[in-house]
């Protein structure tokens, strides 16, 4: 937006710098509005979770569930996590919000198990900002205890940005793993130091980012990155998951090259808890 505005301003002459200012204001006003609204949103129960199935690519069998945060504001409408999570990280609100997500996801997964659905792990996204908290590991264990969910049915998704503090991060991840919690690297391949990261981080699973799955049909790429990541992941004994699978051709390609688990609109969009129950009944 700002770039376009600047361009227009240059094109039309000096007076239009006013327009440029207004555009900038627009961005920061929205940001302030959202920051303010987010603080109330927790008390007013505007946040919910959706659940996306992770499936065995060949049979379509459910092997896991990813919990995804949703925010519906009464006036502003639906706001994407891509927009509000960075703000929540900036303001620190991700700490209480992330705890709420964890509690909700663990409680729901336990309820499904108690209701007789097949037990699968639930994956919860965790921001680096949350892991910077002194008591992060204790907090996670407390939530497991409160909700009664066994540690092996919780998976935490972290991103490569965790590598900013290698030693401390590896320490925390080791503690989580010792507690029996599963760990995965989300959006794998999009951060920095993608390869060396695998030597330091005690994770079980890598999730190949959607952008690489999109490349499978690209004549200039033909999935060469995906093949390489699957190979490397398997050689290093990681579970490999593909995210953002939309086409049968992508699933076929992944299976042919040894990736057996994935998630994406081809199988299911993220669902409400009730919708996932219907999905599991089929
Ligand atoms: P992510 O963890 O990589 O989640 C995958 C995103 O891809 C989700 O977007 C999901 O709805 C979307 N997706 C799944 N399959 C497909 C597909 O086949 N095609 C397309 N086009 N998209 C697909 P969503 O829910 O908008 O979340 C965006 C990001 O926001 C997440 O990316 C994650 O980084 C973050 N996020 C969501 N919930 C939380 C949370 O509770 N805590 C934190 N820290 N971050 C969260
Ligand atoms: Mg994720
Ligand atoms: Mg991802
Ligand atoms: Mg992503």
C-alpha cells in the first residue's frame, strides 16, 4: 500500500504527499485498533479454535490434528492469524493467548478420547516469544496435568526462528521431549539455516512448507526441493509431513517420493470441533 501511495504521490506532484501520509496512518490505525481489540477479545471469548486433520496420504486415515486459532470480532469481522499473531507477539499478548490455545486444544483432545474417538496427537503452534518465558516448560506440563491429556498426545509446532538462541532452545526442547511431548518444525525450509538446524534441535517431525508443495507442478522446479527435503528428512529419521496439499497430483508425487503424511484442503479445510467429530465418524 505504502509503495503504491508513494508512486502515486511522485506521479502527481507534491500535493499528493498528503495521500501518502493518510495511507501510512491507515496502517498504524488498524494496528492500534487491533491491539486494543485483542486485549478485550480474550475476556469476551471472541477466540475459537479450528482443527485440521492430518492424514495418511494413501488411505486418508486420520493420524493427527492441528489446532488453528480463529478470531471473529463483532464489528471488524474475521481477522486472519497471519495479521493478529505478529501483533500478539509484539505486544506480549501471545503469552496468555498461547496458553489459552494450549489449554483449549488439550482439553478438546482429551474430550474426544474420552468420547471414544481414536486417540491421535493434537498439534499446537507455539511462538518463539512464548518459549522465552522462564516457566514455559512448567506451564505446558501444568496444562497437561489440568486437562488430563497424556503428553504423547500433544505435539508442539515451532519454527526455524527458534534458532536465534540455539543453546537455550535446544535445552527447552530437550526438556519437553523428555516429558514425552512431540515436537515438529513448522514451515520447514522457509527460515534460515534450514539444514544445520536439524543437528541442533531434538525434534521428531518436519513439516514441509506449502510453498514447496505448490512448486511440484512448477515446470522450473518439478518438486526438486520437496524430493530433497523428504530424502534428507528420512535419512535423518524424521517424520516428514507435507502441508497445504490441494491437488491429487501433489499427493501422488509425495507418496511416490516417500512422504506418507500430509494435510491440506484436498483432505479437509480446518473444521470446527463439531465438524471434526462428523469427519471422524465417517
Ligand atoms: P501454519 O501453522 O503453517 O498453519 C497452516 C496454515 O495453512 C493455516 O492457515 C491453514 O488454514 C492453512 N492451510 C492448510 N491447508 C491448506 C491448503 O491446502 N491450502 C491453503 N491455501 N492453506 C492451507 P491459518 O489458520 O490462517 O494460520 C496461519 C498461520 O498462523 C499458521 O500457519 C501459524 O503460523 C499461525 N497460527 C495459527 N494459529 C496459531 C496459534 O494458535 N498460535 C500461534 N503462535 N500461531 C498460530
Ligand atoms: Mg502449524
Ligand atoms: Mg506451516
Ligand atoms: Mg505457514
